C-alpha cells in the first residue's frame, strides 16, 4: 500500500456501508431475534474462514441469503448461505455455497454449465489450490467434484454425460482426425 491505511473507525464505517448496500434487509434485521443474530454471527465466521482459505481480505467476502436453496431447522426452513467473493484487483466475482459434507471447511463453486448454461456446482473448494485447479487452463480433466446430476442441468444437457475417454497418445500420422460430433 502506498497510502496511509485508514483507521479502525473509518474501516468499520465503510464495512457497515458496504453491508447496508449489499444486503439491506439482512443487515437491518440482524438484531431482530436470536435466530437472526445467530445467523449474522455465524456468517461473520464464514467470511473469516473463506477469506483465509482464498487469501483475500475479509471485506472481499459477503454472505447473503441464497435465493434458491433453503435448509430445514427446528423452527422451519431458513435461507442457505450464498457466499460472494469479489477479487479486489480485478473485480471478478465467484459464488459459493456451503459444502455440507465438510461444514465450515470447504465450499462449492457455482458457475454456468458449459453445456446448458444452468448455474451448477463446478468445483469443491477448500483451499486456493482447488480454485486454481478448476481454473487452470492446462488442466485436461474435469474436476472430480464436477456435478453430473441431470436434475441440476437443463434437459438434454450433454455435459452430464461421462467425459470422453482421454485421446490416445499422438500416433504417427493422426493429422486431420475429426473431433467434431457431426451435428
Ligand atoms: Zn448442463
């Protein structure tokens, strides 16, 4: 940093403004009852954990109600967590939902399916390297956590089919071999 870091008070006010802008209802109602405060406090911990795992500042992470997923509790269904990470240098955003197989330790990256454009889970992420493995242009296999459940894709999506077998090693003269599906 080349400029003087703002003091705690300034950063705190800035954080309140950011929350009020991004999630006005959730922020305003966090003191309404024990459940809303518990959710707010729990999500604050989620923010710290995700920020640490992905090596981003805590103010790059925001947890809001998931508009599409709810979870049952003793007092009824509650909205799930939708975790949005905004990369400070680029402004790119990544969206995650909790991975309930390892609560608080890994998350499921959402993205558009390349086959049908539905928003699906594309990778399981516990550490920066998992995100990197998913994004790595040199990776030649689909990640093991790819979601092939047809129920999450649009009908007829070909991306839910098993990936094609790896091509054989280059033969002596494979020139001109068509890779098209002939459609
Ligand atoms: Zn699909």
